[in-house]
């Protein structure tokens, strides 16, 4: 899942080297945190959240078919990353 999301996001942004995707196992499933450069946040979010919504829908559908749950979180530059273990 990590590689899939990383591939999608890196192809959306202007600064693919700043893309950081981390996965954490939680009680209820997998948490995927996406961090991008400040100038690329808008590209990942899209108009009215359409792009990040589409990424979430695709990942949720894939996970459901495999019997898993996934949460996708776009991390703000000022927001600290999750303290969970990878």
C-alpha cells in the first residue's frame, strides 16, 4: 500500500523528493501518513478535497477487498508525525 500511495503522490507534485509516506499499524487497521512540500499540499488536496478523497477511496476499496482497514492522513508541515511504531 505504501509504495502504491507513494507512486500516486510523487506523480502529482512538483517536488517528489519531499514526499514522505509512512505506515503505522493501529488497533483498527493501517494508518498511512502522507507528508509533502508546502507548495505541493494544494495539489494533493485538490479542489474541495477531490484528489485526496480519490486517493482515500481507492485505498479504502483495495483494503476492504483484502479484509483490512486503512486511514489516509495528509500531514501538515507544522504537524508532528505520528508517534506510533512503523
